[in-house]
């Protein structure tokens, strides 16, 4: 075999060598012509003995060179860049958000803002009853509604909370389900915490007993209250049993209003059957001070007066 063929075979056999252990392998420095065999011998020696150096007086360079064609240098550099480009991915934490984050989300959903003032030592709880009182049947989805199944658990949790001393109930309701409204009114009246109600805008129909259910009641000067007999929508069979049912329901409402306010039974009946205020129904519209004069509401006032009165009641209860 010729010298060139032998050199070529030796060069091709380099593909079977493991270059990962070599300290400095530069394929570009193999040399040409007569120096090729010597270069291949040097290359083989360096691969098999990576610590071998040409000059024994020179200390071996521990740092891999990064010249052109240097396999180890390129590999080390790529490894270094690969480690530098590594980004530690945050661990998947399935823990639920804390209570503050939940409250912010709830405020945005219900109130449209997260700027709701709060304090840690809250002693007064505010409850709003707005729109239509929704009871056993779903109301119109286009109307604002207060669901009694939401208010009842809320009142229970307030009753069980020792830090809450008083409740401010703000009303602006058109009425609604009679039994649901009366159930809420009875629960408000039976709670051990001090309760002050404030009528803003209006508190009509079954909203009247809700306004009188607290320990003290206020009405804004421009707010209204509509007092009228029990009525229903849709088909009603005109028999004696239906009449007796509505009569008993009306008596329940009247008894509650008389028990929780200063109005007399005679005055309440007169207001319910008045014919001058409502076009298509009997009843009375009371504006601001008129509700105080007849004994339904205790005082004309707003938020400031309501909170002041509630704090006075809490202070008296603590003494």
C-alpha cells in the first residue's frame, strides 16, 4: 500500500476515535505532503494521551482553546452558552389565591372596582337590598334583583361573628316576592346585633316591612314608600279560598309592620285602601317626612345620621 493510501486510511480511522477526551485536537493543523504522516502521528498521540505536550518544559493549558476547528473548545463554549440561556421556569403552584386577592376579584365582579375601603377591625356590616326581591321563582334577567337565598346565609354568618356589633341595611327596592321578603324581614328583626335601616330611592310593597325590621329606621328626604294591599299577577280563581288566602297573607304583613313600627292598625289600613295616589291600584305613596309622620319610619336622615345612630345603639348595648 502506498504512503498516501496508508495516510488516508489512518485519517479515515480518526472517525472511530473518541474526541471528547482530547485536550487539544485541531484538524486544520494536520499538515500537507511529507509532513502528513508526522501530523497524523502527533494527532493520534494527542487523542490517545490528551495530557501529552510537545514541549515538556511548558505546563499544559488546562483551559480548552476556542480556535477554529477545536472540537473541545467549541463544545465547552456551546455548553456554557446553553447554561447561560437556561431560564428557570417557575414551579407550578396550584395553591389558591389568598383571601385578599379573592376579595379584589369579588369586588370587581360585583361593584366594578377594587377600590373598596376596608378595615381590619370591622364592627359594622353593611347590607344592600336593591331592585326586586327574588324568591322561589327566577325574576326578569334584565332587572336588578336581591335573592333571599343570598341574604339569609349572610345574616346567619353575621350573627355568628363576634367581631360584628351592628348592621346597616340600605334599601332601594320595588318589592317582589311576598313570602321571601317577609322571611328576610323576620330574620333581620330576630338577629341579636343592632340593626339600622336606611331607605334611599324607595322601599315599596314588601319593602315596607323590610324598612321597619330594624331597631331604628331612617328615610332620605326624597325617598318614597308605597303601601298597598297584597296583589298577584296572572290568573286568579275567584273563589272564597283564594280570597281567604290573600286575606291571611295581608294580616301577616300588617301584624309585622305594626309590631316593628309606631303606626297603628287603623292608619295602616287607611293608607292601604286610599284611592287618590295610585292610578291602577289602591294604596298610598309616602315621600320622606310623610313616612315619619304616619309612624312607619323613625326619622328623616341619610348615611351620616344612620351610622351615628347605629354606633349609639352599639355603645348602649355594650354598657
